[in-house]
């Protein structure tokens, strides 16, 4: 199964995440199919950038987002609607 999930990058104590489409059997920092966004939890303002068109394409093809990514997508859609 294909999952949309976070890939951790950044230094120890300074996390930075890429939102990727990957096979569920791949390791967290392992192989992935496509990068569709980024998330920086240390910034005070919302620093999540997601390509919602790619998200819709992958979900339409059967990819399942993780719980965390699902909430980030929901926030991105709300921010886009209010802008």
C-alpha cells in the first residue's frame, strides 16, 4: 500500500519534515516515490507547505495519509480557503 507520511530530516533536536508518498514497507528515512510538501514544527507561524493538487492525485490513486499528515492537509485546506 502507498502511504502519504512524514520523512524526518534535520539535525538532532532540530526536526524538519518532508511530506512524501512512499510504500508503507519503506523505512521512515528510506526510499520514497515523491515529495509533496514540507513541515517545520519549530517555527512559530505555520510553516507547512503542501501541494494540494498532488495530494488529491495520490489520494485519488489510493494512497492513504497518516494521521499526522491528514491533520496537516486539513489545516492547509482551511488556510487556502481563508486566503
